[in-house]
C-alpha cells in the first residue's frame, strides 16, 4: 500500500515534470533588443522607430552600423546599400564614374554588359522590394488609426513605397507588385507592366500629396515638396516609361511650380549641399541621412568621400573625360575635379588604373566652414536625393519639351540662379534662347551634368535624351572600348535578377535578356 | 528464473574456488606481473587460467598475480581489449608478461545512446576507438586523437593556431545551411559542437572541445548510420560521437604522471620576393610601364631587405603535464586528474594554455543495486590569438622596408605614410608592429558536470531505472587591444585610432534524462528495451563593445544579445535477439524543439536494423578461415533543427538597431540632430519545420584467420529532405531577399571499408596494421521552390580579394560547394592568357563578366579518403605511425589569386609583395574567377610517427616508465603549390599554417 502510494506519487511527479517541460517549448525572445510583432506596438514610441526604419531602408544596410545585421544578403553588405547600389546603377553605367576594382561584376556596368545574375543588379532589386515590404508592413500596422500623427506617418510610408517603386519603374520596368494587402508569407507576387506601375505610383502620390507635411516641416521626412518632385520626375520621364507620345510635361510643370513656390531656396554656395553639415542647406528637398556616429554604413556618401581617387582614399571612383570635358569654363565653381596636380590623368586607358580619370571632390566630409565633420571613418554628409537645383533644370526641360504652365524666361532665370549663386563667383548668364530647340535640350543635359553630377541622376537623364544606349553619345569605355561604342537599346532597362526569376515563376524577363 | 540465475552463479564460484584449492594442492607457485604493451602500465584484473583446467586467478591492482600450477602447465592470460597470450610455465616460478592490445577485439562493449551494447551484437554502423589506439602527441584538440582512424569520419583542423577548432564531417554532412557538425556526447551529456566563429560560436573559444584534456579520454564511439543515431533523433543527422572519459577501478590507487615537451616550427612559408629580387622586379617592370610602375615608383622603393614571414614566425616550445590518481576509496572508485598544457603557436605571441581538472566517481550502493556516476570536468583556457590578419600582411608587406625606422609617432615601427604625412591607411600594416602592439587574448572557463543514477529494482532486477542530470557551462571574456600609436589602426584620414574591443560570452546547457531499461531472456529470445524522456535547455549570451583606444570613438556600441531554446524528447529502443544470432533493433524518438511553431514542433524519427551473425550458422562452422561474419542492414530517419543562430525562425520579431544604426528625423529643441533607434521586422517562416534525413545502410563485419584480420564494409545512401536552406525568395514576400526555409533535397552515397590486421603476433614481436577507406558522393537534387532551368545557383565560397567575389555555388545536380569558375584559355606554352576565357554561353561580350560562362569545376571534398596506421611492438620498444590519403580534394588557391598580379604591386601608393608564382601567370590584373586557381590538392599526410620504450622498473618495482618520441605532421606529399593542401572548405587564404612538431614524452606510473 505504502509503496503503491509512493509509486503513484513518483509517477505523478514525473508526469508533471514532463508536461511542464513540454510547456518549455513555447518561447519568446529574451533578448533585450528584440520584441515580437504581436507586442511591439504596445509601446507608442515604436511607431516612429518603425517609420525611421522605412526611411533608413534607403540609407543604411542593416540594424548594426556600419555592418553586421544586414537587411538583405547574398551580396556584400556595403555594396548592397540602397543608396549605393542605386548610385552605381545610375552613375557607373554612364560617363560620370568608373570604379577601379573588378568586384561584384561591377565592370559590367561600365561596359553596359550586365547579366541577370550580376550581384549589384540583384542587390538593387532586393533593396527596392525590401523597402516596399517594410512600408507595406508599416502601412498595415498604422491603417485606420484615428491618431493624426500616425496617419501622417502612414502617408509618409506610402510616399517611401512610391519612391522605391519609382526606382523599380525606372531601373527594371516590370516589377513584382505587392501592397499592404499582401502579408509576408510563401506566395508568388504577380508582375505588373511598367505602365501599370506608373499609374499606381501616380495615384498613390496624388492621393497622399496634400496630406503630407508642409515643406521643411521636419528635416529628413517626406513633405509635400518631395511628393511633387517625385511626381514631376514621373511626368518628365513619362515618354520613356509609357512610350513616345505620352507627354506629361504640363503635369510636370504643375508639380515643379509647387516646388519652386515652396519654402525651399538655393543655398548661397554650391558645395553647401555636399558637406558634413549639408542638413543645414536650404536647398535639399529630400535627403538620405548619414551620421558619422549614429548612422554608419558603407553607403554612397561614405564611398564617394573615402573611395574617391586623388584624395588618398581607396581610389575607386573616377570620372571619365565624358564628364570632365563638360566643364569648359575654367572658373566653373562646380568643377571639383582632382586633376593632374593630385596625380590623376584625364584619360582612362584601363578601368582598373586608379590614377586614370579625374577624381571628383564634390562630396566632402568637412563642414561648410572647413572644419572636420567627424574624425571616424564615416561621414556626416547626407545624400541629396532631391534638391531645388534639380527642380529648376527639370522646369527648363519641361518647358522646352512643350509643357504648359511655364515659360522660357522663368526657365532662364532658374538656370541663371544656379550659375550665379550669391556666395560664388558668378558664371556667365544665359538667355532664354539658349534653352530652346534641340540645342536647348543639349545645353540642359550638359548643364544637368555640370550641376547634378554624382547625384544619381545621370542614367535616367541620358535615357530620356536618347543617349544612354545606341551611338548618339559615346563616352570612354561605353560598350567596353576605350573610346566607347554603340550598345543595344534593350539595356535601357536592367534585367529582372536571376535570383528573383528563379524564385518567382510569375516574373517574365525584360526584352532582350 | 532470477533465483535460478543467482544460484548458478554461486555454484560457478564455488566450483571455481574449489578447483583453485585442488590446483594449489598439486603444484608449484608461479608469480609475476602483467603490464600493458601500450604504455607499460600494470594491468589489474587480467584473468590467468591454467589451460585445460578451471584453475585460475586475476591480477591485483598492481598487476601482480600468484598462481599454483603444474610445472608443465600452459597459462592463458586474457584481458578485455588485449590479445590473449598462452605462455608455457616450463618450470619457471616468475613470469612477467606484457599483454598487447587487441585492436580488433569483438568483445568490447560499445557505448551507444542511453545504454551500451556488445560489439558483436551491434546492428548499426558503429566504430569505436580507445585510448590505446589514439594518435600520439595530441595536446589540445581531442578530435585529433581519432584523426584518420575511422572510415567516413573526416577531421580537418581549421588552422594551425594553438587550440584551433577542427571541422568534423561524418559521411560528408547532410545539411546545406544548417549545421553539419555531428552531435558530441561526453559521458552521457550531449554537448553542441560549437563552431569556431560565426553563428552559434562562443566568442573567445575557438574550439569548445579543447576544454577536454585528451589524456582523460578513454574511448570515442562513432555512430554513423541512422539506426545507431536515431535514438538521438533531432540532432543525429550528422552522426554522433560519444566520448567516454577514464574512470577509476577497484583496487589500490594507481598514480600516473606524464609530461610532454615539444618544439614546433613552420613547415613552409609562402615564396615571395626578397628585398633585392623585389627591387629588380619593380625596376624591370617600370621600364615597360606596367601597372602604373614608372621611374617615380622605382625611386619610391626602400633600401632594406626584410623577410617579414621570418619576422613573425618562431620555433614554438610547448609543454604538457598530466597527473592522475585512480583507484577506490572504500567502496568508491575514483579517478582524479589534473592537466596543464602550455602550447605556443608558431606565430609570435600566439598561444593556448589550459588547466583542467577531471573527477569521476562511480560508487555502487545498496548491494550494487544503485550505481552512481558522478563526473565533473572543469577547465580554464587562455588563448592568445595574436593579431588578426598578420599572416597575410607578412606575405604582402613591402620587403624593401625595415622593421623599425626610428619614427616617434608609430612606436618606431616602419609605417607607410600618405602625401599628407599621415598613415596611408590602405597600406599593409607592419606585421611586427601588429605582433608587438596587439593584445588579443581571451580567457574561458568551462564546466561539464553530470550525475547519473542507475537503480536496479531489487524485486525486479531485469528493470533498471536511470536518471541523468547535468550542466555544461562555458563563460569567456576577451579583448583585442592596440595602443593609440599603432600605425595599423589608422582611419581613412590616416589618423591612428588604436583599438579597444571587449567581448564576453556565456553558454549554458542543462540536461535531464529519465529512462528505464528492461532485459529479459526467455529461451532463445532476448529482449532489451529502453524507454525514456529527455529534456535539454540551451542558453546563450554574448556581449561586445568596440571603440578606439582612448574610447572617444565608438565603432560598435556595447550590446548584449541573449537567446535560448529547448528540446524535449521521448524515446524508446528495442533490441530483440533470437538464438543469439538474429538481432533486431528498432528505435523511435519523438522530438520537440522550441525552434518551430506549435503545429510543426514535433518530429517523429524511427529506425530499424537487422543483423545476422552468419558465422554462428552451422553451414559456416566448418570454414576455419572465416572466424567471424555478420551482416547488417538498417534504415532510419533523423532530424535537424539547428538552424543558424535564430532560435525563433517561425516568429515575427522586431529588432532594434544598434546605436550606430540609428536614423535622423528632425532636430532636438537644442538644435542637435534627433536620432531614432529603428525597429526592423525580421524575416520569418511560420511553417519552418524539421529537416529530415533518411539513411539506408548495409554492412558486413568479418574476421579471418582467427580474427587476425577483421574488418567491415559499409554502403549507405542518405537522402535529406526538406533541407533547411537559406534561399532567395520572391521579392516582396518577406522581410529580406533570402529566407531560411525548408526547401531542397540533398543526397549522399558512399562506401566505407575498415580493415585491421595483425600479421605478426608473437611474444616478442607484434605488428598491427589498420586501414580505412571512405568514398562519399554528394549531390543536390533540389534547390528552389520552383524549378527554373536557367537558374545559375546560389553563390557560395566568397574569397578574399576585392569585395563580394565568389568561386563556388550550390546548384542542382552538383556536389555542395562546387567550384563555379570561368574556363581559362592557355597559350601554346601552357601559360594562362590574361582575361581570356572560353565563351561557354556563346553570348560573346566580356566573357569573364558573364556568369553564364562559368562552369562547375570540381569540389572541395575529397572523392576518397584513406587512413593508414600501424604499430609494431618489439620487446620493450614500440613504434607507430598514422597517416591519411586524400584523393581529388580540390583547392582554390586564393593566396595566389588575390595577390599574384602586377597591378597589386604598387596600388594606392604603397608596395605589396606578391608570391613568386606570379612568374607562372604574369597577370596584370586579378583573375579571381579563373579555373587556373582551382587545383587538385590530393595529398598523403603522415600525421604522426611515434616511437617509445618502456621500463618495467625504475629504481623500484613500483615505478614504471615509458619514454617516447613523436613527430606530428611529419611530412606531406602533394602536388598542390600552396602551403598546405588540407583546406577546410577548399578556399586557401591566409590560414595559420600547421606546424611540424617534435614531441618528447615521459610517463611514470606507480
């Protein structure tokens, strides 16, 4: 009897032990830096932190600066930064820049010789879809809130999603399409056409435009002017995105007029936009923010500053003579080249020769007053994705191309404002006649190069002017010859990357690949 | 039944004693001592039987015996694990005898999961190796004790650094991105085989197994097939290695002391240019204007001649001391041992020190019904890693510069400056400065303790209840410092920063197993059933904080990460034996892992195996040549849940950014920028589940010529389904572009042969040979969710040189980590032509820029691995060697590809030395993806050669000794042109070279 009791007791203890142990299998994070999705927004402060992540999706590569907890993988974390891979695809494919080191199939960009498995193309595509997914999650989590601030956050997330999709539209054309209705999981997104994506981005931006913050309401955040800039870019390039004849220059001018009428104004000095304290520039409409202490990444301003040739860094980036030759006026204050005096030469006989091609000293780690911005390895310098000078030149182009709502006199005034900044030795002014006709377009394209080089606009500009592929414009090493050679028109779009094609059978490859 | 059994036992003892009395009455007395041929120690418990009678005795704790026999008698000496010997008394009154170990003994007991089995009754592919067969001279890395001894177990040390980890692969590994490490069980405690670095590693502990003193290890048992491993279910897909430490035996205390002193030196340095050769090279190339070299560059050359590799290497002296006491205190058998190891590395300042204490107590209580096993192992390990990257820097450093140039800013060490008079931060850091100015050390403590109680029910002795509880804890603290004036710590501006990186880690695992064992024999039937429950908890914590030396700049903010996971299991095993020759084993394990969502949490892993002892059939009884024959066939399913470092892969989790990963939105009221910690949702797969591997194994065990030749042949096929793999996922569907999920299939097929032979076995001379061979072929059979014939595969094998370059990939139809490269074109003289590759795709354009022109060219894993070892004992001399042959293991010579091109000579305004092999290619620019660098690195390695001499008497009979000389890593035969053909993962870059060591050892027992 007694032993039976003890046996029963023992069995009960054992059974209890086992079942309590099975309960052990239900775990939740114990890490102080982690919280489950189910509880994260119990803390209202989390909303702005999660929004900051959507913004940071364009800036840095992961949760640990400068590297360590990447958002995307399969490629070097630094190369894959949104701003950096975007810049590479927009600049290294053009006359504005080459990179010394043959890594990540990067020379294919110079040669316009890329393939769907090139890492940088995969990285850009993944960064775009990553920001879209981040924004979708955020839009879902803030949808229907009655809190005014949360609804503003929600609209900003929609802007950021539209911005990412715009890059997808511009670079890849036919993107896989997901919205906040698509929760993370194992499904295969449908591909939309370039035209469908255009319509979606346009409707999204129009829908949120008036609900975003007033211009300059908070540095770093998307405001009404940013939405207008993005819409204006969409419209200015509409003939590229939708086919010739789909002119939307009037719509572009409408949006640009909102920008020029806003509180953004030209900064007195050109370089104020590219220094460590460029957040104080009055001209930057939408920046991608960096900070030497708080926001570290091997991202584009870090690479332009440390990786540039002629200033003792990695000597990776140089300009081809296609760009440097556009500066015909010796006193042009926008000429920041590191030339022979810095050991560089004008011509590039081989891409991997770091001393060939001028260095570009446009982006700087120093402050406006010349003092050192930060003593570490990462600059404070923000990347100006949209700035007023761009709006001025876009205005001139839209007017030239027949858009209504603007005029050549205003266009010339805008161009001259750029050439005669108050803090600089003025360049010769132009007349409105210079901006007319085909010659006017050529002038505007060159002026865009002189003003906006290395700011990530060049490929889009060249395509819009019909000079990116084909033989209308050749620059050194285009098509993998020293003097440049004609390339195929299908290269105006990048291929859908092989990783995504392999993972999603709903995707069709772009024509020509 | 039970009473009958006890009774028969008593009768036997009586008869035994009685016959002893009879013997005493009729004969003279013979005394003597029995020692082990292995190490000269005395052997207690050796049974001595007068042949043809029941007269016998056993040796006492000093190995002494005394027996009365007829003067013309023949004595049979036998002991488990040793070859029996017959000795004619021939009138002698003293017979001292050395018993030789029997490598091929089939009577050994094999430790298997939750129990043990006699080797002859084993149904699975199980191999064990005990201390007498271990490789000699192993000081720090216990894995190396069995290096090359077991077919299908490949052990590759990650580098030659003291205390470095080894990668163990049993039958090639069954996973792709989940762990391929076998489960290691130490004295009944399953410990994780912690990787040296990366996911799941413990900071500052490169080799967790190095905490175990090799001298304390008694046996390794390797469970290779699923029928043997499935009892460990969830962690058994990559095989199981069971380590048993030495325990005390009843008898007088036995003390042992051994000491080893060794000298290690580098075998081979990379051939680079000397100062004069380098000056000549640059001067010559400047005339052709190659790669930016011109008269200005020539003028920039230094005048010194420094062999930088010579500067960082040394002859390293190491010592190792062990003292142990074993015996029984009253009724408590014990073994206590203390070990001290101080191993110097061949790179200056590097080293490993270990103090270890191991205590085993095995008391039996309650009339032997309650057996306790108390085991505690503690060790303190101190590592000095030396400066990171110094080996590569010593190869690259400009040979025309002096070590010291008298500067005052950089500690006097030559430092390359830029035009502005600051450090050229792209330049190669001065290796000697790195050696002398780096303080990169860690201290780790590990404790593994477990308590096992085995209770035989007095009223039902067939039933045993076992409880096993234990804890395994490792803590480490380390830092990597360099002073403010260290030239190699300059930032991009050229200002030196110094370095102050601190880290610490804590890993803990707790274990509770409860099981029972029931054995019953009924006539021809024998049943042995084990069933139970297991619970294990894992906790990991790590901390790191990186800043510059004066702590004014934070490079990586202080951060602590923690994670935990649990495993809960129910398991059972049935061994059924019919007529002692038909053996059936069936196991079933139900495993729950906290890494999976409730719906997918439990995995059921069954196995079954059948063995037939053919030799015991009548139709084979007459074949004398054949002394043993057993057929085995088994099938089982095992699981894998060890998925990267994410303990919650199924849960959506938000992670905060570190303080260096914040984002600015607006300004604070005081005008300063306002930064936000960001919150990132992480990728997750709600339906992630067990990876399962099914293994079919068939084997033959055989013995020939009275077991003078024994061996086994195994064939197996292993299919892994639901492979846990990190694959590209459709953009837009999750919070990353890659996701760890269940996709893909992997197949391994192989054959193994293990042979042991004793060609000579006489009283004075024995010669034993062991040989093993393994061939494993693996192939990915599925990789992605959808089939895309155009898909080129998942990139792998990232190399040094440039950023993001890789030379391997994973693709369906090919072995994992196959090299994926461009096909080099050669000129008539056989020299590779720069930038010229075969346009395999036919697409034209820049061939090297198009991945479609790449092709799969060989793989890093060897096609065939062989091990050969032999031992000769002649009187008191012993001699042994152990070597390995690896066939068709390919290595990508990254040291050459990342350095051997002219553009590398004078890049970014500093000179770099390059391998002299540059003369074979004369490449101007890097050709990373050329198949030229993929080379057949087949090799024969003589891992160790050892000779010893045993003294039976040193001053007194009580004290015995053995002295030995061992050469480790004696020689290598290979055509590979790099430093060492044995490269884990197949990409040879900048590893700490393995050294050749001469060891002198002495061992005393008393």
